[in-house]
C-alpha cells in the first residue's frame, strides 16, 4: 500500500496509508463526533480545512446523499485511524475519491490531535511519498503557497452566487431572508417548517436589496474562515439592526457581534464536535450542542446593551448574545444539528416569536 504523510507547518510529521486522491494542503482541524462524516465533509464551514476525525472508525455505516449539508464536499482532506474499505463497503472512500478529496488512515490520530491541542490549529499538507524526507520536501511548497494566499473571504467562496427562493410549509408564517455565508441545508429545513417563504441571498448582498423584499426577519448563517475577513456583511447587518429581527448562527453570530461593536479572536484549536456543553444563562439549562468554528466573540469588547445569553462550559467563551433594543440574538453553536436531544432547536421558535411580536 502507498505510504501517506501529514506534514504540519510546525515540522510534525505523521505516517499512514494513502488511500485516494491527490496531494492537498489546508488548515488541519479535528472533530470529536463519533458519526456524521458525510454531514461534516459537506458542511461549507469546513472549506479550506483538512479534517481529522477523533473517533477511530469512519465510513462504517455507508453513505446516503440525503445526509448532505450542501451541494458538494468542501473539506481539503480526510484523516482517520481506520477508514472502511472492505469489498462490501468502500462507499465513503468512493465518495471522497469522486470529489477529489484525499484520504489517509493508519496514522496515530491520538498523537496528532494532542499535537493540535497543544500547538494550536496550523497549516498542513497531505502527500503520498516513499519516505518522511520526501514528504517534507513535497510539503514545503504546498504549505508556503497556502499561507501566501493571505487573508481571504472564505464565505464568499462558498456562498450562493444568486438569490434562491424556497417555499415554506406554513402558509400564514413569516417570510425570512437568509444571508448565506455557507449555509447548511438543515438550517433551511428548520426555517421551512416554520415560515411561508425563505429567500437565500449571497454573502455580499446589500441591506437595501434585502429590505426591498421586505422580510419579517433575517437569519445570518454559518460559514468558514475568519469573520474579520468577511467583506460587506458587517455593514449590511449594521443597516438591518433595529429594522428587522435578526438571528445569527455560528459565523452569523460572530458577524452580528462585530456589527454590534464587538471584536472576535481566533481560538487555539477551535470547537468542533457534537458534545459541547452550553449553559443558557437565562433558564439555567445546559444543552449538549454541535459546534464547528475556530473564532469567538471577545466578551470585554461588547457594549452595555449587548447581553451574553449562553456560555461554553468547557472554556467559558461566549456562546450566545442578544440586544433587546436591536431585536437580535445569536448563538455560537448549531441548533439545527440535533446531536442527540432536540432542546436547542427551540431557538428557531424564539426567532419566529420575535418576528411575530
């Protein structure tokens, strides 16, 4: 079997089995979820990233395109301890290969994840090579090229290029505009259940164009990359504040925080998984949530009329905010993902209530 290597910009190198695909480079991140490899790979928030799965076996329950969160796979590479490739079931590897995503297994994922936790998120290259020395040689140009790209608006890379109208299931329900920074399909499914009409707009749409459609509320979606690099959106949100109720999820949460005058910062290794405990500071409830982000809102940068509503119990970072005068709120987790209980999807009901009030 061909040897495969993951080479980190810090110099760390991990040897495994090269399974499919061509050499690739991206930010190396890890996810603690035990299942959901299709949902993860098709989540636009993972654009530009090499995914390391903590759970040892992947691809073991096959594939089903109804689980996809978008129209394609966005990850740059896929790494696990053991990726299923028996004659009876190699479907996940086939899907990765069809979409040009390289895969490596057989490497020490525990050691790799510990390196990422201790050293932080970093750029890495996946290469097929006959030796560690050759792998390092191949990786240098790939890593340098990726880093030379500089600050990029990744949300604009994954957003829809044209507005898309979707019929809602509630004939008398509200109309909702969605700013698409990399919107997951399950967010749209939750909105469709509760609305009469949904209009999904590209990430750089102006406030005037959204207001022309006259929605009852605006949802700011998830998406990849650094919120500081997302162009146009913060100005659009500032103009919408107070005019329409706003609900932000993940990237949408970070952008809302910036529109309200706050700042964002990069987490050491991010939050990616389906078991993150979040405390609702109003009710005292604790939710087990699905998360996928590398940035967070700096609480000390928020103004007095912005209230912190949710907190991550692992590292105490801000996981939810609201501004009553501006009729907006947001969360740093995915209420549409249902990683077990469905308690967090009540946030969509709160959004509907805010629009109706």
